[in-house]
C-alpha cells in the first residue's frame, strides 16, 4: 500500500513538472552560438507565447517571462548610452549611470509586457539578414496582423562578448533609438537627470496599469 502511494505521489509530482512553463532563457553556450536571425526568432517566438497566454499570465506573468528574453537579446547598456550620447553620459556619476541603465531596462521589459497582451492570429516572419557597416547586422522581419495588415520590424544587432544583441529597432522604418534620443536629451537639457528618471518610472507605472 505504501509503495503504491509513493508511486502515485511521484507520478503527481512529474505531472506538475511537465505543466510548469518552460523557461525562455538560453544557457550561456546556447546564447553564444545564436546568429542574429536566431536571436530575433527567439525574441519573436517569446512574444507570440506571451500573446497567446496573455490573459492567463497577466502583466506580471508576461513581465517575468520576458525579462530573461530582453536581457539576452537586447544590449540595454549600449542602447541607453547611445540615446543619451557621450556628452550627457559622461556627466553622470557611476550611481546615476547604474540607475539609468536599470530604469531603462525595466521600461524596456514593461513596454513589451504591456503591448504584447493577446493573440488574434498574428504571425512573425523573417524576411532577410544583411550586413551593415561597423560589424553590425540588420535582420528584417514582418508581423502579419489578424486583419491582414503588416508591420515591419527591422532589428540592428552587434556582437557583445560573443553574443549577438539588438541595439536598435525600426518600426515601419522609424528608428526607436532616434525617437528616444530626441525625447530623453530634451528632458536632460531642460530639467536634468532626476526628471528623466521620474519620466521613465511614470512610463513603467502607466504601462503596468494601462496595458495596450
């Protein structure tokens, strides 16, 4: 009787393990072997997953699932340094720089978690990969929406310590980096560092409370 109960418990535990969500994170070895196109496929398949399970996961679940995905696929440090520019970045002390990187990282994850909330048959597809100057690569992709409309997502990547990571995204040809550069630098120039941090935190809160 005890042996049978032990088997049943083991079977129950195995079922629970099988039902747990698979972690989207790559191992260190897997990350290093991913080429630019595979990095984008990894990102986009993760986005489709949170869209398909959007309601069940909720905002917090989507954020938790996407956190390691964004950490591995985006060069957040380089992105925010490029947005602020060398002049503004050099004016920040180490504590301010770390706070800026972490706040921008949280906003990046929150933005994905707040925008990719449900699935209505959308599909991503890779169109092409091409080399760019300064050892960068462009991966062009397209999102087909439920109504047949399309949105172009073009990703610029570079290698960082053996890993291909995103440094810019263009939405239908519009550079996300350029938009943020104008916005963030204007706030720094007009109101200073703390005002920029406050604005980023407000966006994180807004995205959490009002997902699109």
